[in-house]
């Protein structure tokens, strides 16, 4: 989507993917800066690690506690978070979901899960249920929400009744043989009105497949990917992102159609 956007605006820029071991992240950021990169996107598992590696943090990264976008400036590496706004924008556009007063089951408490939990709390959801393989991580986020957003009821564990939304922020579903991140013995997918999976490839995960079969409204993470990418593009270039061009490039890449 970025290369399509650069081409559309006539920019002689290139977006490239690199696999970096977490232990080499600091060196990779410094290397990119030394080579004159405009900036970086960071994905799992770098978003939390990078917070302490920035020369400065934008308000967005400070607020949501994770960095997914880096902009190299005269002051050094500045960390941003473009994920949080992208999550809620996509939920509203793709699921027509009103977040204020909603009941949400959030699966995952890593970098993406933490950002999603805090952002949903800031949108004044009524109830938030946090489920994570390591419960202590979910407890930590719950504690933060209780301090910052006192009107939001937050619980670690599965709900006892139905919810408006199940949101998957885990990496379960990236591989075709992955199990669903939802423990159906504890909570059935048909107890949710809508299901959103941040994963966009495969376009339909096991979770989304079962949600669709249960009659839930469903969406994958393509909309979130688009909106966080468009914001990052604007941070790096200082120009408005051509979102239609970016969406078309994404859809062609993920779904194989124009």
C-alpha cells in the first residue's frame, strides 16, 4: 500500500520489509537512521520494546504505551502510535459499531491488545473483559484502566453473558492450522453480535469462519492496517495519504482482486 501511495504522489521513495530479531532491534533502528531512512513501522513483537529505544515519544505513543511508527527527525528517532485510532475507525466503518456503552471481550494483552484495551476504555465502552494466555499481563492492563478510566468496568476472564464485540488481538490465526484464540468451552462465539480479528492474512481466520457461521457480523484487520498505514505515511511525508489507492493495493494483495 505504501509503494502504491508513493507512486501515486510521484515520490521517489520505497517501502521495504526486514525481519529483525528482538535482541537486534536497537541496532536496527540506529542503522536505519544512519542510512537515511525517513522512518519505520514496527510490528509484533517490537511495539513495546521500542518505547524505551526512542529519543522522543509523540503524545500518541505516550498515551497508548506502544510504538508502531518511527519518524527520524533532527532530534532523533521519534516514536508514534497510529494503531489506536485505526482500531476504532475500522470498528466503526467495517462493523458499524457504536463503542460507547458497548460490552467487549478482548483476546490478547501484548502490544496490540494493550493499545486496543486502553483505546476502547477511552471510548467509554461499558464493560471490558480481558483474556490472555498469561493472566498477569491482562491484570496489569486492567489495573491501568481502573486508574485512568474509572467509569469502565474491567474484568480479567470470560464474560458470564453476551457481548457486543469479540476482538482478537492475539497472533492465533496467522497460520492456517492455528486453533481459535477463543475458548468455546468457556464462551461461545454465538454470544457475540460482532467479531473483529486484527489478522488480515489469511483474510478469514478460524475465529471469523466460526463467527460467520454463527451469524455474527465480522471483519478482519484490513481496515485497521489501512488507517494506521495512512497515518504513518502522513507522518513520514507530510502529505495527505491517498487512501483509496492504498485500500485498492491492499485488497489486491490480500484478496487477489482489483
